[in-house]
């Protein structure tokens, strides 16, 4: 099983309010409807089955228009199943079926049908799925919207919301909130309509956000084709990670949906054609937004709102990026950074370019610079996010000064165990340099004063004392630390 974890550029210029709101709405709707849908489903399904059984065996019975429409749709859309229902040799499905099959009185049979259709009308009037899910045979206008916010189970919900988050927040950042909202809602409707075209006459309700989410995936492919997506692959329940660009993974997913949609058709419990239609709509819409110039206009409007930078050179570089002129943008940003090396705006834009170009080495180098700039600006959380991005991209060793500063941030945040782990990494990475000595003494102090681990403190102090790195200025501190650690190790009297 393949599961996406994240992609290379997990950052945005401002909070993805619409993406978060969509996720919240989906979760709230699910919590409010799931239990009731679970109770309604079996009851309504049983009534529907009995109507079909009775109508198949006794076509002379009269039905009201809504029930007749339901029966006709099943008969026309599933002729094989209908033939089986009509077979006089089939086995009774339940006790009701056995009882009714032994009934020969036309009046009693019509009375039974009248009772069923009355119950059917009552249940369909109140059932959430019947009122708000999308049924291709008789789609309601409201269902083009509401069906996208209903889900049939926790896995259905969680899967859709995770994909919505991964693709949604970055597209919202590019297109802006109003345009992204319109795109998402139209995508859901378009996906459902495509599903209806491919399953004309089907009475099976369709629900879930997967059509709209598939459109986000199609748009993501068009907008960020080279963006690498990190995947986890479970082999015998053991996770394996790998990265691959969007232009490889997303078309593969689309091909699988086409294959299963063609192979299984309406017999599948998954609306594969809604996924295909949503994906196609999203890709075409993204192309239209790009070549119409609307995307660029929305980006400029976002820049004015968030005040990305008052510096015209930064704004010029950002415009070059939006126009796809990456080489010119890189040159402009590098010239700018030559004069202002700690510019967070410039470094963020430069990293964005390298992410789009899948230049991992350059991406890691700029991420290190950005981490240092965030530390200098006191943006500790942003600095740690940079470090996480560095590790996710395959990076291993930070410059010692930056690494030690990050360790001190962890100490200030009282994340002592993690700070110790990072100090140990510095010790290993810079074993023959003075930074290793600094990290050993800091780790020893942490073990002694914060973690109540005098044995480990003594080990670190002794390693520092035995270091071949010149440390005359540290000898007194090391000796004091060794005495304190030994004192803590002595049994109390």
C-alpha cells in the first residue's frame, strides 16, 4: 500500500484558511451524520430490496412515480441482476421473500407493495443519503454540493482529508482563497457529473470529497509537475520510504483509476469515474488559469495583501518565478543575497525555485541558510521547520554553529531528550573539531542538571577530557563536572 507523506515544499505565505475550513466542515458533517446514516442504510436497503423482488416477480403491480422510477432504473441499468430476481428457481433471500412468494392473491400482493412503497417514501424523504448524496439516475441540484461533504466511514474521511491537505494548501497559496474556493466546489460538481455520464441510470448513491480532491491532484500535476512527493510503502507491514516527482506518481494513479473504472464499472464500491473526471477537470482548469493570466493576477493580489516584501527586487524575482523564468529568478535572488545574506524573503523564494526544479543539493544548501536566518531573527519554530525540511530532503549534516544553536533552542523549550540526541549527532559529525568538544560538555551538563543521568554525564565529561582537540580553556569546567557527576553517583548515607 502506498501512502503519500508530504511533498518538497510544505510551506505557504499565509495560513491556508480555506483548506482548513473545508477539512473542518467535512469532519463536522461526518460526526453529525455518520451514526444516523449507519442506522438509515440497512433499513432503507431492506425496503428497496423487497420492492425490487416484488416488482420483478409481479410486474403487473402498480407503483407510484418515485418507486417506479427506482425500479425502472435498476431494471434498465442492471439487466443481469434483474433477470436473476425474476427467476422462478431462485432461492428465497429472507423470510419475507419466502412468505410473499407463496402468496397468490393479487389484492394481497398489491397491498404488500403499497405498504412497501409507503415505507420507501417515508424513508427516502428523511434519509440523509437519499436527500443529499448524488444519485446519477435522478440527481438533485443540491447534491452537486452536499455529496462532497458526506463520507461513509472513518477511512474514507481520513484518506480524502489527508489528500485535500497535501494538495489543497499549496494551491490555495498560489491561487488565493476566493479562486481556490470556487475551483474546489466546481471540481466536486464536475466530478459527480462525469460519474453520472459514465453510470447513466444508476441508483447507487455517490458521496465523498474524492472527486474534488482528485481535481486538486490534477491541478497539482499541472502546477508542480517536478515536485517530489515522499511516499511510504508497506512491505510485509514494514514501512519503506521513497520520493518520486508528481509527473510520475499522479499519472500512474490516474491510469489505475481508468483501469478499475473500465474493468469494474458501476459494480465497484468506489466511484472511479468521478476520480477520473475530477482529475481531468482539475488539470484543464489549472492550464486555463495559467495561460489566461488569472493565476498571475491572483498571485500579485496575494503579494499586496501579505506584504511579502517592499523591496522591488524581491517582487521582481517573484514575478519571474510565476512566469516560469527560473534561471533569471535564481540569478536575481543570488545577486540580492550577495548584499543581504540574511533576507528571509529572498531565501524562501530561492528555496521555492530549487524545489520546483528538483535541485536537491541547492535546495538543501538554501534551507541551511534559511534556518540560520530564522535563528538569527529569533524565529525558533521556523528554524526547526527548516531543519525538518532539510532532513526530509535527504540532508544529514548541518554546519556545526547552526546545529548547536538549534540544540540550545531545544533546551530553551525544555525538550531535553531531543536536545541531547542532537548534541550526540554533532559530536559524531564533528569528532575531530572543537564543535564536538562544545557539544560533549553541553550534553554532559544536560544529563547532570536536567535529565538526572549522572552516569551519562560522567561519560561525556570524560570523553571531553580525553579529546585530542586542544581544550585548555575547558579543563577546569571538565574537572568540576567530573567531580559533580561522581558525587551524584555515590550512594546516599
